[in-house]
C-alpha cells in the first residue's frame, strides 16, 4: 500500500523532502476514515496508513468524521452521540499528538514558540495493534497482505519452497446474485474485484444494485446476508455495527424513497463469492 500511496498522491512531498522547507508542497490526505471494527480489514488498513504517515512525516490530514451517523464510516462519537470512539482517537493521537495550538485546559501556545513539530517515530502503540498482525506482507488490499509467509530454513539446509503467495480469487469477479420481493423490489449484487485476505481467505468487493420495479415509492427497504460475519464493510446504505442487515441510506429516505422505475447502487466488502441475499420491506 505504501507504494500505491506514494505513487498516486504523495510523491511530490516525498521527492521534495530532501530540499529546503520552502520547496516542499503542502499536501494532506483528505476525508479518510472508517468504522475500523476489531478484526476487520478496515482496521488493518487504518493501522498500515497510520504507520506510513508516521514514517513519512505526513501527519496532517482531514479525518471523516465527527458525527456517528455517516453510514459507511461512523464517526469519532459513539452511535448514541454520548461519548468518544476511544480507539479512533488513539489512532489519530498516535499519528499527530499535537494537531493544534489550543490545549484541553483552554491554554493557547504562543505562535512560533516551543520546538519545531517532529513527527512521532517508531511502531504504533501496542494498545492500537493488539490482536493485529502488522508484519509486512506482499500483495493484498487494505494493508492486510495475503497472510502467507516463507517457511524458515531447516537446520543446516536451504529454505523449503514457499507456499503459493495468494489464493486465486479472480474467478469470482463478475459473478452476480439476484433476490426479488413480491412488491417489485429487486436486488442484484455483482462482484467487481477480489483479493487475498489472509486468514479470512478471499475478500470480494461488490456493487449492490437496488431497483424498484413496483408501482409505489419504496422507503422501508432492507436486505441482508444470512451471516453478519460475512460482511466486512458497506457503503451508501445504513448498517449497524456487527449486523448483516442493510437499509436504504438516509438521504434516499429523506427524498421520499426509491421511486418506481428508479434504482440506486450501494456496495460492500464480503467474504463469500456469491452471497445469498434476502430482500424485504424493513
């Protein structure tokens, strides 16, 4: 992932860092975020991105978001708006422990006072990485690699042949599954990409197309996989943490629902090539 981030947007900074400060362009990542639930690929990706920011010194960014009702990312507040998401705040503090001159006690640092800011160094705190394998691995998406490793050499001999580096997920790309409801709702999922996901096997990214072929607007619509453990993340829909049940996004409900003849596309990352969906009024 580090090579991808450097190639796609960070190379102007990384190439200029050896020069004078005035020659280094101002580039910051914008609107990155996620739910980062324990055990998810999102958390592995977030930790890899945080570590990379520390290593490169690119520790300023715009994090999405404060409010918890962002369907695909959640927020820095808990779902009941009553408290903070401590793991996320810890992650951001590990990237940039002093993002502002305004202190929690109301004090304000003098402009230009104190030592120049220095990016934190070393590995991320163990409190963030507990239970997550942060060892570099080749291939894969979301910073997780493929979970494979090269066996250690036998005593006094050469290393045995390495196992195949990745599963072969390409066969799943393009597969479709469809579910319908008597009201005229139709849901079609289409695999758009796939990658090795370590111990979880193969992950599949899918478009989920919800079509209203009925005669009335559809507002109370839900679709679900039979097992929540198959869902890693979902977007452009509403989904409670740890749930397999998805509903129409808030913006769609607020405009009156999905009109007859209309369709919309949600999406997600799952751990089954051809999921068996159920679709019904919520």
